[in-house]
C-alpha cells in the first residue's frame, strides 16, 4: 500500500490540475450600456444624447485612477467614469493546445483624438457622415484598464425591452471553450494587439502617415471577424471595427455565435444622404457640407429619411452594447420566469435551440482600493486637502453557457 501512495498522489494532483484547467477554460464577455439610454428617434435626438453624456463627463468631479497596461504603459480613467456608447470587454482564461495558459483582458477602442472630431464636424462639416468615418486610432485595451472600467462605471437606470427600469451595471456571459477554440481566440487577439501604438507619444499625423494596412481602423465600415479572415487571404485588406463587434468576433471564434444575434445584438439605421457631408452632391458634384447647427437646431435633424425628396439612404449596421446588455438581461428574466409571456419570443427560441446548458451565473464581485485626495471643510469653515482611502466595488450578474 505504501508503494501505491506516490501513484495516488500523482493521480489526485493531475486530476485536480485538470479540473482547475477545465473550470478556467472559458471566455467571459462583459458588457455595459451607455450612461443613459440613447434616443435613436432622429439625428437631432441622438446628437442630443451624445452631447448630454459628453457634457456630464467634463463636469464630473472624479479623480484619476491610474494603472499599467499589458503593454507596460500607464493609463488613467476617471473615478466617475461614464460611456457614450457603452462597451464590451472580454476576459479569456483558457489552455492552448500546446499546454500553455492564455489569460487576457481585452477590448477594442478608438476615436480618442478630439481634434479629428472637431475637424470632421466643424471644419469639414460631415454632419451624420461622422458615423461612417474611418478613425485611424483603433487599438486594443489590454490589461487592468478593462477591469477598472467595470469597477468604476457610473450608469443610470435603463429601460429594458420589457418596459422595466434596471440599473445600468455591467452584465456578463461566460462561454466554456476547448483548447482548439482557445488557439483561435489567441490568434485573433494577438493579431489585433499587433497594431498597438503608444497613445501618449503618437500623434494623429503619425497615424495618418501610416499605410492603411498598418492601421487598425475604428469604424462601423469594417467587422473585426470578417476583416481578420480577409487579411489572412489578402495582405492588402484593411482591418478594423469597434468594441461590440470585437466582442461578437470573439464569440464567433469561441463557436457560440448564433444567427439570431444578427437581430438581437445589432442595430440598423437608414441614414439619408441629405444628412451626410463629405460626399458629392447629386446636382453640383461638389462635396456636400452639413453644418452641425442645421441638425441640432434646424429642421434637418428631425428625420433620418428624406427619400421623398430624392435622397438615397445609407444603412448603418452596428453591434450595439446596449442591445447585448439587454439580451443578457432578457435571458436572465427568461431563466427565472420561463412561463412568462414577457419572455421575448426570439430570446426564448434562442435558448431552446442551444445544445449547451444555459444557467444563471454566480455574481462576480470586483473591487479596487485607492487613496483619493479630496477637499473638505472643517468645523471652522476652513477648506483643507485630505487623503481618504476608498474601496469601490461592483457586483456583476450574468449567464453561463457550458
């Protein structure tokens, strides 16, 4: 029996390690909606939503929360962080076929050079054409910034598809993945990380000087999955996308993407060319210029469609973080209320069609402890600067597919 002891210990050790590896062989997609519900009813209302959130960002009195990215660069977000469009973030923990562990926090971002937006809106007068603009500063956020975005996110209550109001806190979906799928995800993430540039030392003119093939575009005109596949076949193919499309691309690489997501996760808006600057005018041939004030304060911003006046419509199709966030909430509702008529039919059908088990996930708690400098008034009315240690925490609910 004594001779069997080392063998038993070895078997138990391998079993434990395998069990640990399997339990961590997963990808979690986190998502949160915009600070407030965006009003897509008209161009004027949408721009009003954007401006409201943007003004709130500038007026927020939060402190800078700093950390270091996987690229070894410092970054900071506001402790009162809020987002205009929402965001998707993936945490991948899986074992590659070579036995190594791949552990990465990753998300897609861009449109960080304010001078480009000013030029588009005020100088070139692109109007709603800015929605189709190819920004050259697309990049991957890798590391702790992703976690801090989840922890410090400040969102108001949002109206769900069922008509109820719910806190805009992040939600998640966890997918169990194989080593082969882990290889595929690793390949895609590594490819997009290859476009990294130091945001603090790189100017927009330096990015503009690069060839299209050496730039990661932040745009609705390219899909991260499709352009990744295209680049494999054609070295000249442009690549790019946005945060939610990148999340959807990772779900495709994990093997969980469903055709119904095209309806459940995507938003399609038909935008009249009358609203789009920077394109040739049908009559004069000159580039159309659309002053921002005509959309915000004039009648032009009252409608997306001017086909009755002879203008063509251009489709804008985007994966929307708000819709993905709503989807997770709907699945949670359906899991808890399987017989309710308020369970959306398309979501209910998706749940029925899945060959894996869908269940409520455990609440994921994340926290961060920081020393913040604040100004306080003492009993004598004197204002003094003090340092306070604060713990910021978020509890994130979600679903699991295993």
